[in-house]
C-alpha cells in the first residue's frame, strides 16, 4: 500500500498530520458533454456563463485538464475507481439497464473518503450501471452506489435520453405505484406500447438518429419502457430536483466533513431547459441548458457562502468529456453554432467520441476560498482520474496498489505547474497518448466523421501533434519526427502493459 503525505495547505510549515488540520469538505460537480468553448471565461463568443467564470475568478483554472475518455461511462469509471477504463472491457457507454461496472470491494474514491471519516453522497447523473443480472425496478436494486462508498444516493440510472425515466434513491425508485409496475427492455418493445416509429404524432421533440424507441413526456428515448408512470421524472425541472437534494445533503452534514459527487445532466440530450431558461441564450435549447447548468453552479456556490462553508469546502467543477451538437435530436444546436462559425470544443479539434484533443480536453476549475489564490491559472497536464490519489494525499489516506491515479495535489491546488508527464486517453480498442505537449494517435480503421458530424481521429497512419504550436491539431508531424513517434509508441505499449498490438 502506498501512503502519500503532502503539505495540504499553502500556509503549512510542518510535516503533515491529520491531527493538525481540519478536513475540508469536497464537492465534485461534473457536467455532461460541456466543452471549453461553452464557458465565457475560456473564450466562448456565444454564451455567457457568469458562475463558471466566478469559479475561475475565485479559484484555479487548469487549462490542460482531461477526462480519460471521450465518452461518459468510461471517464466516470476512471474518476470513481482511479483506473484507466481500458482495463475494464465493459467500461463503454452503458444501456440504462446495464449492471454496475464497479465491483463490491473494489477500491473507489467514495470508499476512500468514507475511510477518511466523510459522509458521502452521489446526486445526479450516474451512468455506471446498477444491480446484478436482470433488474427488477420495483424492488430494491442491489448493488447500487451505496454499496461502493456512498452513504446516500439520488440518481438517474444512465442518461436523460435513455430509459428508465425515473429517479433511483438509495437503490429504490421513489413514487412507484405497485398497481403500475415498471418494466424496462433494451431489445424488444412491450406489446402495444407506442414508439417514435409507430406513433410519431405523440412526439414533441424530433429525433435525428438513434432515439426512436419509447416516448416519455413527448420525447423519444433509447430503449423500451412500460408502466411506472407515477414515478416518471419531469425533464424540465430535473435541475431543481437535483439542486434541492444537494442543498439538503449539505445542510444535513454541515457540522461534519462531507464528500459530494454532483452529476449535472446538462447539456446532454434531450435538452429540455426549465421555462426560466428557455429561449434565454439565443443559441437554442443547448445554449439554454448550458445557462441552466451555470445557474446550478451559482446556486451551489451561493449556498456554501451563505452557510459559511466556503472556506472549508473544495469545489471541483469539470465535464465528463468533450462537447457534441447533434447527438440524436433535432434541436438547432448544429445550426446555431454553425451560424457563428465555431464549435463548443474550441479551441480544440474534435469533440465527444473523438480521439482528437477535443474529445477529452475539458474545463476544470477548483475553488477553495482562503487556500487557492483567486484567479490562478495553470497549464499543468492533469486528469480527473488523479483526483482520487490527490485527495488521498490531502487526507493522508493509503492508496491501494495497482491503480492508475497519480498524486498531482499540488497542481490541483495551484501550488505547482507540474502535473502528469504522460496520459493515456480513450477506452476499449481506441487509445491515444499524451507526452508533455505531444499527442500521438495510432492508426485506426473506421469513419473519419461519425453520425454526430464529429471528426473521430481515425486515420490510416500514425498522427503526431505538438499542442504548444498547434493547439487545433492541424499539422501532422509524424513524418517530420519519426524518432518521437517511435519513442511515444514504445512508451504507450509499455504503459498499457502490451494492451495495444503495435
């Protein structure tokens, strides 16, 4: 077992000791498909995000921050477990009825925080699976987040565009009517149940690709669902529901250390802003839900200020992967952004699903009043996966052997511009490699542009980019620097324990 001991406070002058410090609360806020180009403080020319800007103004902006993968489930798996997603072959985008990816007894960030004496909660989007075997949604579902380190959980099982369209609280679906049981199937529809294909007249939001199964609240989803109507969520007020649970958890635990994972559902499809935000961005529903997410962050920061918790609470804001415009619904996102000639991934190439930098390059801000210098900026290479080991260092907790998470606490606190030397990006079968400013993408077969109109990064040859000189990765330097390609290729094979056959 490794044990980290690092000076956790800027003012600390003696060797670290749990007895000498007050344990700070920790909140991780994870947006869903938000890009750097969505944030005005990062240069967005089309959206104004005053509360995310406030995170930058009152804390630290890490400008070279990454998720481990360009899609939701794999990157969340890494955040929770401290492991690269390619180590778990099942760590791909999950269906809404998929089983829990994380094994009982597997080390997790939440369990480590519990061991450090924290009350823990997961509120919001989950998308890491639930249960074992066939799930009966009408009974307690086990295992659930409470079995892997969370004392309380109030989640949606997968994404807003997937069934089941119900909340799950501590393993059970609140509000279910026993006389109308809930059934879910991802292969076959239930007899007589309408879909977007059989009953298009029931659809109020048109689908563009892949979202033509069960219709709930007038929105066609992925997967089939029957019954359980009393428990269905209201898409337009989901942000308020989660925010109320967040404030309730903080209030209940304000007198003891707590760890909160707050998974925003915005701006993932379907984009259904609350009436207070509808039409306010001028960029269609996607822009409106970005404003809604920004409002949620502001409400959280205000609540911490009002309750006097800000100086003892670390707030980390980030996104699970890069952004996407048309991800299955006709909502004007591509058209609105196209009118301005930009994308929400800018200044990076690609986006969600992509091997290019825009697939994993995400906003990452850290606020800890009184401990992180306001307005700090760092270009350290950091990864969400390393939050696990870094918090273990902060709290003087033992780290299990064999994890990929690395202690970069000083970078996360703005005390150092040194982060990771290297980083493996991607999930099963499609990986790329960062070494300092260099980004190497191996050759992969497949489409150059996918159905979301995102460049995939697939190529018949090795591609190499220097992101210091070429932030948008337009100039392939592989032929000019064959020695660099060879070195990075060898390192990638070594660091993946021969996982890649190159």
